[in-house]
């Protein structure tokens, strides 16, 4: 079983604020699968830096508005 990541994210909130964007729509915008978006959103998977930037760009926000890492 995979160890959960310490990185947290606000993808669910951002999707809601973006007109209730679906996970499938976000996946299409970022070039990954819906299953990857689900795993990232649930904190079961840490995206690559490239995918993290693509997610942030899909919402038009800075990277740290999507992902946080605890001190």
C-alpha cells in the first residue's frame, strides 16, 4: 500500500470555484488520466513538478495556491 504524501492540495475547492470543473475536465487540460487527478486530489500521489505546474495553470493560480507542504 502506498504511503500518503505530506503534500496537501486545494484541487477540489479550485475545481468547484472554476464552475464545478470535473476531474475528467482537469485531466484533459493537464494531459493526465482522471485516475491520476483523483489520486493527487485525495493525497495518495504527489504529482511531478511539471504536472503540478500544469494543474496550477489550468486554474490560473500560482503553484502554492494549489499545493502546500507543511513546515
